[in-house]
């Protein structure tokens, strides 16, 4: 069992079918916990019914709620999720909200200091209060995982570069790596070239790029490891990347080879995309049947 701490947003995803518990850090933590790890989320909710409902939902998942702050300034976050005909999601994120207002605390410093992995994203850095807290926590973390999660207009290239340079591991999707590299003046359409360029400019030698139905590429130890994807019918893409990341980091921390880790993570991400919402329950047999069909 590894100790994984996720920092950032907790919220309600307002899907066409109704509201679902979400936020990338929470999704990552719930999936990591389901894989046998000790996972914690540092975030904030409002002092309102939607916030109290988030706590009740987290407890239903047996999730640790001890590091969820209650903001005196802002309401609990609600995100409008729009799905296209292929199930791909876009998001309308209100600002400000409670998770823009995460304060630094001694108990949060302590749990980050004792973590095996500290996972953080780009969205939480849109506001100075939560961004300053993130910077303080990064100083305490042993293994820092940056989940690039671009939600226009809630990011800047300067902030992204700062967060990438502090990371030991960076995860992006295919659109994000080409956008970020393009903003840095590098316009190759080769994933391998873009990954090497980003690694050299961030001094980060572990990078993973997800490619939707085409799988993922993992760069570690100056080597590229590939998964070519699994065929599924997409219900929605909400949370699929979060479950992928949780599964990948969990497997790597617990001693799997990079190939085993990326295959497992790609299978989990695909299965989540085939189901509605970010946090469906997955059976171990379901994952193994995806990796090694009978």
C-alpha cells in the first residue's frame, strides 16, 4: 500500500443525466484507493448543502475527508459538462469557487511530507490563494506528479512551465503536449520528438502522453513504452484520464514494469470511458479481460 495525496478541485459535474461527484484530484484519489492504496485529497468546499453532500458522497466511497477545508468565502464548485456525439466532454467552470480558496495547514504539510506521490494539476493554480498553497506543498513532496489538465481560459504558459519544472513525472494528453510545445516554439507533430523536447526543457525524465482510443506513450529511463489502445464504445470521457493516471502511478509505485503499468492504466481508462461518470466501480476481472481477452 502506497500513500498518495492529490491536491486540487472537488466538485459536482453536471452531466446531461444529472450531477456526479468529480474533480480530477478526487477522481484520481478514488481510483487509487480502489486499487489498494491509501489516498487523500486536499481541497475545499463551501459551507452549503452541495458541499455537505460532497462529504457524504466521499464517505460513501470510504474516502478520507479530513483534508477537505470549508471555505468562508466561496460556494461549492459546480461544473457544467457538455458531451458531443462521440461522448467527448468539454467543461464550463465557474470562478471563483471554494477550491480556489485552499489555505496552507500544518496537517496538510505533514501528510504531503509522508506521501509516496503528490499529484497536482494545472486548474488549481488559476487563483493565487490555492496556487500559493500548492507551491508550499511542493516543497515538502518527495515524488511530484503533474497532471496537466488544460481547461481554457484557466491557465497560462508561465504557470505551466513553473509547475512542469518542479515535477518528477508529467502526464498530458495528445492535444496538450502539442499546444504547450507549440507555445514554446517547437512544432513537430512527432510525439517522441515533442516528449524529448519537453523533457529537456523541464528537466523531467518521466512523461506520459495519453492518446484517447490510440492508447498512450510512456517515456521513462530514456525509453519509450507504448500501449496501442483498447477498442470500446464510449459512453463519456469524463474521468477516464484521471483513472488512467491513478492506475499508472499506482502500478509504478508498487513495482510493476513500465509496460505492465501502461497496459493496466490504458485498460482502466478505456473501461471508465465505456461507462457513465468519472468513478464507476470496476472489477479486477473486467480489467484483466481487457488486457488479455479470452
